[in-house]
């Protein structure tokens, strides 16, 4: 039998257990080789995320939101597989592969400040495992149930270790009314196995509403009793870096204001995908990049001038 440190999607429930990977992957000699100081590094280790309010200026992120709006009127794009519709309203819920669709988004994956922090936390070269926008239109965006991204990526995509980080850039303000991301601080220290086998082609429904890969209410209760729930809020341009195993969810958008958040998932080049651990077939490449990883290099805006 294949060795698996993170067994999940079983018929019978399994107890949760400590993670078997470090949270900060750079070794002692390279720990401070990057933009994050010891205070931020230990906060990330403890909580599983870092929040940077107003990381980018509003002017810097406005063109990204504008491009997204243009995309929502592009009939060809709307028909593509990477565009997921809201289960209730039919509006755009997610657009995957943003960095392949648009050069502007591609450049942003190599932003020097983000990439510097991610490389420091993951201990070296990284590549993009998945990119997407989660859009919640005013009054109509549904929520996302509690989950660990790693649980899905391990079970359905064959990501072997916990060595990936999501960078989420807010393209609109996130406030308490428009369905901001909620996190359980410290939940990334434990792996919560989920009950129930992965249905065939699960992604076709899980991206609209996730039913498999959701932890039991008892586990959620216990982890929330210990760590609480937090929902970082702030203006467009704010940045959230979160560890692949931190439990998170979000509510529906009950406000008139849109909520659009961009996600880049960075994975270590030492953590490339294998066969899925708990699914029959690997998911399509717009959800999980299984090409030979191209390590990202810092984006140099002056390159074309030289
Ligand atoms: O499927 C994915 O890769 C992402 N989407 C959902 C709804 N859950 C897991 C992960 O965040
Ligand atoms: Fe998620």
C-alpha cells in the first residue's frame, strides 16, 4: 500500500492528528533570508496566516478589477471550463487559471514583495499550483463551507506534503457584510481527516458547493474553541497569506457590494503533484498544475527597456 501521512475520505471517521510537515520550511541558516522578520515568521507559524492591510494601493489593484469586469462580458470566456457559476444566481463564482488568461495577472504572481515572503516561508523556489478569482456579486454570491485546501489538494490532486501557501489579494474592499474569508487561527497544526469517498468528477460540483472534504462539526467545534474565528477585513489592495492547511470558510454576500478576491497558490518545487491520494482520476490542469514546475523569478518591470 502507498504510504500516506494524511489519510482522508474514508468510509469511517478517523481522529485528527498533528501535521507531519513544518509550517516554515526554510532551515535555521536561511530563516531570516527574506523580507519577513522573526515576529512575522512566528505569527505565521502560530496562526497559519499573515494579514497585510492595504498592502497594495487602490490605484495599483484597480486595473485588475477592471479587467475582471471586462471578462464577465466575454462570451467565449464565460463558456470555458475554468469559469464556475454560482449555484443559485448563475453569476460568475470563480475564474481559474487567471495567470494563464491574462499577462497582467501573470506578472503579479512574480511580484517581488509577495514572492520574497513566499519563498522565505516555503524554503526556496516555488511555482503556481492554482490561480483563481472568487467573485461574490452583491446580493447573490453564495458562501464556501469549512475546509482545508490541502485536504482537497492531497486527496484529489496528489499534493504530497503541506508545503504550499495561498496569497489572496483583495480586489474589492472586504467587510463584515460582503462575505469575507473566515479562518480558524492555529487549525493548520492538525490534519482533520474527512469522512466519505470522493465522488467521480467531484470538482464539477465541489467548486459550486463543497460537500466532500468538509470536517465534522465536532472537529470544527473543538478547533474553534481553541483558536476562535477571525475574518480579516480591509480595503482593496489588502493581502492575506495563508498556509495550505488552515481551516477557512466564507458566508454569502448579503450586501450590495461585490467581493472579489484573487488567489495565487504557490507550491514548493520539491512538492510536485503525484497521483491523487483519494480520488480515481487527477483533476484538470486549470485546477492543479502538473506540468514540470517552472520556478518563478521576480518580475522585472524594466527588462523590456534594457
Ligand atoms: O478545489 C479547490 O482546489 C479549492 N476549492 C474549494 C471549494 N475547496 C478546496 C480548494 O480551496
Ligand atoms: Fe479554500
